[in-house]
């Protein structure tokens, strides 16, 4: 079995799982935020009920009530919303390993940014995710964390520093991904280590006939608020690896910092909208602010990190990449790529409508082709994904040339 194809499908399966579980997690999160903010007082509410809301969906009516701390007795059937979060994080870790750890020489390490060994880059990656959560959790539990507004402003400044740091250690693509990963780790850890355990304490108190302490709900509410404002930036950062205008700019760390502000303005609009009485209204200034932030991001993206290097640059190749350069048929494969791919995958693409090479992949020099051997093999050798559309005029023999070269390198 062709292991390259096997691992490509493994990545696809992990990505699909990650998307499905993320939809479930974000969907339930947004629903409960809207529900919580939309609850209304009523004169006939039962003792302990802080608000209610009537909803209609799917041909039926729903009457939802929220107890401020807990009901007098534990319901027989209690639904927990936690597996969506855990599954999203776990599938994300699988994606991180399959794409960025196993493909570290292509996606994680960029010698032009920082020439470090792959093992060190992986250690930095794993350590930053772990230490990031521990530092955040300690900060929330400290006296400084009692003021949630000050805490969130400080956390934003920390994210800006992290954005700068990641872009000076990893490739632009990996830097944006790791900023999203550390944020998603904080969000999921909030659920696993704080929100769910606090809810379990309340449940145990109810089972023992004790009145639950309201402080557990207050702590969980703080972490839920943080998750609320972090969700949209995480989505942007996870999608950014498909758009070099976001990750391959010399100002990518500033772009990432502005994305977090856009998450705040968008969520503030919807949070205010959900909390307002009928007719519901949100602060329209937030959309103007979001538009200005996005315009700033677009402007910053116009300084791409694409050099004008030509020829052979053997120093930037890892030993794994060098095997493709040394394999029989490499020069023929290089000629095929130059004939069919370089008009788009160039620092300044000649194909009309392209401002930057697709996904930030340059295929101009011999070292470029050696570095991207796996992608060339999968997208132009095994499949007909590239060249795309009306440009897809690559001959069958040219695709066969790419397959022979790549497989020869693996067998050599």
C-alpha cells in the first residue's frame, strides 16, 4: 500500500472529524450563550428559577427555564454538554501530529524564520500548549483574575506577544495554527478542568441534600465568557492555513492580533442583541469597527513574505527533502513542474487573478520542488487536482514522470 496516500486519507479523516465535532461544540456553545442572555423574568416562576424563554423550532414549542444555582432535586435525566469539546480538542491534536509533526520539515519549520531541528520545534510546540494553559489557569485563579475586564485585557496582550513569538519560531502557517491551537486548548481545558468539575460539585451537593455554593457557578461563568469571545478568532486561525495572504505576510502576527479584536466586536454585537428586549437590537458600531479591522488586515497582507530567490538553494533542505532532490528522474520532474505549475506557484504569479501563489507554495527553484515533493505527488501525480480548471492540460506521461520520481525516492 502507498503509505503517502494512506497518510493523506488519515489527515482527511482527522480533519473531517475535527470539523464535525467543532460544529457540534460551537453550535451548542452559541445556543446556550444566546439562551442565557435571552432569559426573561416572569411573575409565576418557580423558586430558584432566574429566567425563562419560549422557543419554536421544527414544528414544536419549547419552554426553557434556568435555575440560578440548582433545582431542589436532581432531575432523573441530566444531559451533559462536554464530549463535543473533548472530541474537538482530541481530533485537533491528531491533526497537529499528522500534519505539523509528521510533516514538520514542510509545515512546521521554516529555516528562513528560525533554523532549528525538527525535534526542538515539536518540543516547543507541545510545551507552549501545555504551559499556556497552566499560566492562564493560574492567572484566572489569582486575585488579579477577580476583575474579569482587566483580566481579559491582559490576556489579549499576552496573545499579542504569543503571536509575535510564534511567527519568529515557526513557519507562518504553523504560527497561525499554533496560536489557534493554544487558544482552543485553553477553551477545551476550561470545560474539562473547571466548568464540568464545578457542575459535578453542584450535582454531588444536590445528591447529598446540601445547598450548592453559588461560587462554582460564578467561576464557570467566567471561563464560559472567555470561551465565548475566543471562539471566532480560533475559527479564523484554523482556516488561515488555506490562505497565504493571512499567514505568509511579514505582518502575520499583527493580523492575528487584530483577528482577536474582530472576535470581540462580533461577539459583543450578538451578545448585546440576545440580551436586549423585543424588538431586539445590537450595537451597529461593532460592524463598522469590524470592517475597519478587516480592512487593516487586508492592507497588512499586501506585504507578502515571498523572496525572489532563483536557482538551487541546497542549504534549506532537510535530509528527508534531499532524498527527493537526489532521486532518479528529479530533473525530469522539475521540468514537468516548471512547465505546468510555475506560472501560478511563483512569487508573482503570471496567471491572471492570482496575487500570491496558491496556499503560499512556491515552485520556482529546484529546492522548492524537493521541499514540496509530497504535495506535488498527491495533487499532480496521483490525482488531477493540479493544475486546476482550464489550466489542467498536464499530459498523462507527465503525471507518470512525477509518480516514478517520487516513488523512486521512497524506494531508494
